[in-house]
C-alpha cells in the first residue's frame, strides 16, 4: 500500500483574512478545509478579521490606506515581497489572491480589470487604469498556474490575455456550507417573499430587481421584498416606490436565506455568485441573469436563468412561477472539502521541482 503524500507547507496571500466578503470567505473556508486535510497553512495578510482554527498561522503586516485602491494594492504587494524575502524557504507553495509577484498560483475571484478596455478611450486615460492593468498583467506573468473561480472568468482571461491562456487551470468554483433546507410551503397568491443579496448592488442588478418586483406587485400586492447588503441610505429612494413591501436589512455576514421564497439576482456581471449557491443549498428557488457564473448550476426546477436583454414581463413571469412551485428544489451540494481536494491535486501538479524533492524527503 502506497503511503499518503507528505503534507505541504502552503502560504496564502490575501489582504483581509476572514469571512467578510466573497473572495475573503473563499480563502477563509479553503484554508480551513486544507488544514483539515492535514496541510500546514500560513496566511499573510494586512489584517485578520476572524478567529481562525488553531494551527493556522496568521501573519498580519498591518493595514495600508485603502484608497486609492491601485496604490493600496501596490503597497501591500511590496510589504508581502519584503516579508517573504526573509521567509521564502518556509513554504513549498505560495497561493496568491491579490496583485502580488511572489506566488506560484494565483486565483482570480473577480472579472479581469482588462474589461476596462471595452470602455471609451477617455475612461481609460488615467494613472489608476494604467497601474491596475500593469498590476494585473504582472500577476498573471508571475504565476505558474492561474485558477479562475468560474468559467465566465476563464473565458475573459483567455480573451484579454491569450499569451497566458496555457496557464489557465479548470475553474475551481466556491464551496457552500451545508445548512438546514427550507421546507416547501405554499405561497399565497397575493404574497410571497423575494430576496436580493449583494453589497455591490448596482453590479448585482438591484435597479432591475426593483423594476421586476414593482411590476409583480400589481399581481401580488402583499408580496415582500427583502434587500440584504447595501447601506440603507444608499438605496432608500430606490425602494421608496415599493412602500412597506420593501425592507432594507443592511449588511449581514451570513444572510438567512430561509426567509425567502425566491432569490432574485439579475446581475450585469457576476463572476460566480456565492449567494446563488447558498440560496440553492438552502432549498430556495433562484431567478438570475445569464451573466452569473453560478448559472451553470441552476437545474430545471431550481429556478430560471434569463438573458439581461429579456423583456420585463419574462422576468416577472419567471418570478411568479418560482413563487407558485409546489415541489422542492433539486439538491445542491458542494462541500468546501471537495474544493480543498481539487486545490491540493492542482498544488501537487504544479509544485516547483525543488519543493517537490524537499516535500518527498519530509
């Protein structure tokens, strides 16, 4: 019987370490799942915003001024490089999630900044744009392997950086924690609860969601619309036409999806959409745009995926149908341990040869 492969000493680089956002939660959950698989995990970050499991070593380098963002990314990268120059031999593999120059593997959790190249030239003519493009290009050039967190991001990276396409791994999508599944219950013909979750509410489609809900409200006057994520003051005027039907719940680290009958997510550009996976894992139907990476996981019976060019009545109809369903949504499961196994397989495939020899000798 072959012995199990030796544990790896893995460094993750992230500015904020904790379950405080989509990308941050990905790193938080992945690092814990890797540790559960017996790997030695170290995090280097600006600040830790959670209480990690015992055994995960966290190195805090201190915060930098958050704005301008391009300068914050540059400063953080320089701090990491300085620290790593004194500690590089302590790790077999370095996995970056930021605009750094010291990683073996980098993960793209968001659309490439190169999307800006589609905009008119006067919107591209700034120091901010030039530096952001430089940092992104440098990150890709440094990496031995690039992990997109959805097929949507993979296609965009290949389009804007064809010279780096050979480094692209198969997407490794986020996991989702198992939770209690919302029991199916009948919804009153004039009611129902629709949820919207997203701090970056413009990109995630809140203006369109309000239009859809306002139209459906004509048929379902007792319907409720709960918005989680945005600051209440930022969206108060937008929700005003919906009156008491709309509720702004503010930011929540872990939304209670069981409150919803349907999650509405008509995003204009959503690399993956963890809220979609989390809702489906809770047994909540979803009505989303085809610009969401998670759209590939929406099975028949779990809801609807519509084009952003679809007319308003089609969105209203899809939402109404989701509210009238009388059967449970298909089970959706993607444990973080599975995500960790996929990463570990990739780590061993791209492990630097010198680290491979060292790991075999442990």
